[in-house]
C-alpha cells in the first residue's frame, strides 16, 4: 500500500506554482507500509545519510517485526525523492490514535533515544523553515487520514547539520540526551577529560573494592547462546529492580525480549544494530548493558545490575560502563551517548549533551487542539524535571499510581 504526493503538476502550472515547485529541492513524496521492499534503498541511503542508531534499517526491522507486530502498530515509511526517483530522505513513522486524534510519529517510542528522519546531508542543508513546512504538509497528505505529525525528542542537529523539522519546534523536550566524544585509541584520556578528579578518585575506590570479590570480565554476547544468557540476566535484573520499586516491569512483555534478541543476532554477514554486554564475576553476571550501534556511534539503551549481588555497593553498572567506553575507544568509535533522562552517573561521565526538541505539526483542527494539549503537557514535564524537588514529588505520586494501575503510554 502506498500513497503519493507528487510535486510535478500534470497540467500547465501557474507562475506562482512553478516558482514554488522550483524553490523546493524535492519532486515527490510517497508513503507506504512495506518495510522489506525498502531495504535496498534504505541501506543505500543510510550508508551516507544523517541517521541516528534508531533509524538504522537493522534497528527498525526487528522492532517492527516484534514490538510492532505484538502491539498492532500501523507503520508508514515516507520516501522523499528527487525528479529522478533518487531517495533524498526517509521518514520511518507509525500512526498513533489517542483521545480521538490520529497522528504520525517516529518509530521506536521510549525505546529510542533519538527521533529523526534519514537525510542526504545536502538535502537537509537545503531545507529552511518554509521549505520544511511545505514538506511536512506533503508528508501528511501522502499518509492521508491523520490529524497531525508529532515529532518529539528530535536532536536539533546531527553531525553539525541542522535537523529540518527542529526548525519548527514548539519547544525543548523534557530531557536532553547525554553524550561523550571519544578519543579513538585513548580511553583513559577520554575519561580524564570528561570526569572530574574527584569522580575518578571515587571510581578507583569502587574498582578496588570490586576487585576484592574475584576475577571479572566484560563480555559481549555474540553467539545465540551468549545472547540468550545475557538477556536472561538483564531481564531478571530489571524485574527485580521494578519489583523492589513496586511498579510494573516495562521489560516483561515477550516482544521486548524478542526485539533485543533479534537486534543482537542481526542478519547474516552484517554487524548487529544492538549489542549486549555483561560484567561477569567468576562467570556470573553482576551488571548488564544494552546499546545501539550505527557507524562510529554507540548509544546506550538500557542498563541493569544484580541487586542481590554482594558487589551491588560497588556500582557494578558504572564499572561496566567505564570499561565499555574504553573498549569503544580502542575500537575507533568517536561518540558514546547515554541517552535521554536524568541520572547522576550520566552527568558524572559525560561532558556534553544533545538538545532535543518537539515539533507539533497540525493538519486539521482536531490535530491543532491535541497539539496544544501535548505542548502544554510536555512543557510541564520539562519544568518538573528541571526542579529536583518537583521531580522527586512527581516520581513518588507516579509510583503510587502505578501500584494501582499500569501506566498508560505517554508521548
């Protein structure tokens, strides 16, 4: 199934329309739902595109096949083409219905730290705010039957090039995404630069205390058996943590495990888009880490540790992360991000962050009303997160509510 918004008129165009067509650097917008049919073009674009790890084909494919299928998600993959049919941009979207409003948003939800389309760099640079408005309007028309485009948690720029829809942002997202530029081949130097002397001293104390428990090893799961073992440990550690908090475990759904497993196995002959790590102490996992990979960037998705382990007081999750950063430096990676959300270890380790913004693009009166509601809601969430006291109070209230009823999905 596909729908097309073609910018080339079939009849002689008025001068104003001809000027508009000539002014914008694309010829055709097409929306479809067949992911497999896009694979070759997607991979070709991805090879040189502005793309985050969460829009890589090998991340989206297992997500769609597992979580997407289990939750009945309605996907739309929007192609933006030049006059020769060449792919200029690709928007991986899902149709969501909430409070009677149908809108398109980026695939991945809370599983993805960054939401963005894939762009040829030159095409992204050519899109000013006015052209982006026209493009989003045509994307809405190509999809059809939606009230708005809700593009949240978008980076303002990627590799130094502005993200076009971010130019139309209504405001900042509730949280930023923490990141650390890596010095390839120099993990110790990277950490000396990013971490304070006091933080490094505390880390050394933790490492020495951890070493007293015996030999340890940072293990990456490669084989299907290793992947199954690390996933078992990760999910068990998460379940124990959420049980301790008295809230539902968001990782409990079988589709979550299937997604992480399929993403970590990948496709034959290609590196996986998801990597699983375990910090093993005498052969037993005391901490785990899940991350997404695209190019020279590693993006943290989730971390956990064994609450019942005698090593818990030595911060094994943080020790795992430090060793993983060093490993990625040795492998030649240039960026390591710890994702969205506030946590002490993120500000301790990272010395930079990506500003994220929300763009609400209404297409109907209903979409305009819901966009206004969502904008206010997101702004309130941002203000709460900016205040430690307000955040602590909100978390306590949310915890009480979740004990009574599983939390509903939140944009």
